[in-house]
C-alpha cells in the first residue's frame, strides 16, 4: 500500500491511497484503502489521512474518519488524535500505520508494526525519510 | 493564499523483515521515497493544488516496483493483480475510489476520474475497468505488474497455506 497527504498554499487538504491489497487474497477481498473514512479521508476543517496495514481492522475502526472526528468534536491535536486512534487499533490487535496532516501543516506518521516506509517535507524545506525507527 | 504547505507519503507498513535491509537496500528504498516526495513537493512549492501533488506522488510510488501498489503489487489467489485506490478533496469532501481493478497502470488516476467525472464515489471490478477504458487510461499486461519478490511471496503463501493475517506484504 502507498499513500500521500498534502496541504497546499490555498489551505486545501487532500488524501490519496493505492494498493495491491493482501497476498493471495480471495473472493474479491477489499481492504480499507478505497473505503472513504477507513483508509483514506480528507476534510479542510480537520485533517487528511492515509492508512496502511491490516485493512479489516482499519475498516472496523474507521480509523481515518475517527481521527478527523477527534479533532472536530473533541478539539484534540493531530498528534493526540492519531495516538488515540492507534491505541484503539491496537486494542483489536490491528497492526499498521498512517500518515496525517492538519490545516496548519503539522504531520504525524505513527505505526505499530516493525516498520513503515515514510517521508515528509515542510514549507521550511526540512525533509524526513524513514523506514524503521 | 498563505505560504504554508506540507506533504507526507508512505510506502506501506508491516513486517518488513529487517534482516533484508542491508545499507544498500535501505538506500534504494529511501531514494524511491525521496523521488516520490520531491515530485509532489515541487507542485506545492509552485502554488499547485494538493490533489495534483498527491496524484503525482502516488503515481511515482505506483510505478516503483518496491511497493505494493501498481507495478510490484502483490498477487491475488488467482495469480493476478487486483488493485484498489482512493482520493479525497478536503475542500469539497468530494471523493473517488476504485476496488478490484486490474490491468491499469495507475489506479489513483482512475480514482481521481471517478471523483471528478462521475457522481459516484466507489466503482469496483469489471465496471471500474470499463470506466477506466472509457476514460482512456493506460492499460498494461500482467507482466508489467510482475516482480520476483511478490511472486515468491505468493508461492510461499500458497504452499504454506499461511492464513490471511500472515503479513507478507506490509500493507
């Protein structure tokens, strides 16, 4: 699975995810990536999110929209909303990660698996590229 | 318009089998991530739209054989590739997605066309492929998506009958 989230100079957020799904998947199995609100979500008032990992768990926890709601209805910061959503995922033994960005350009890239291929760049020109911790 | 912009990308998460990652392999993956990031960042730096930056960055990742999307995607039980993708615009809450589409190089391109050219959100299977063909998106034969890494993962999973939860393809 691959994905991206971005904030542009007009203050618009967007999210995108693309995947081959699970090896040896059967019966037309679909994971969270194309499910809006689970693997992919964006709302200018809150954040943009793209997820990767055990798709079934991200669908059941509606992870991407959950983060947006925590910001919108409980005024959590992006960091706290992502942490809360990852805890909930962990509770149902879900593994994986996500990338999220808010309307101020803050970025979070949490994951609870062994690693996650991830990278981000800010207005300042600062760039971060990581696979493991 | 303010001057604030930012972008983040991912190439999947999961059991990455750290022992596979020699410094040279790490460098290859980091180079691929940097290339996709820079492609999207360039659009933002020049005042472009976040949707365009995302589509560009994700298409770079779909074309890279390292990641489970587009070229280099995992094999399904039939030995083929069925791909999913979604894109969402935070300004309008418009969204487009495809599920179980085969034979098209860039599922994210098709998902964006679903968002911008139909009243639907999610198209699946043969219907999604028919729509992509109607829109003239680039098709590819099965060998375009093939990589040894995924093929051997698929064979291993078939032979070992690992259950679906065995995480051999990092998301």
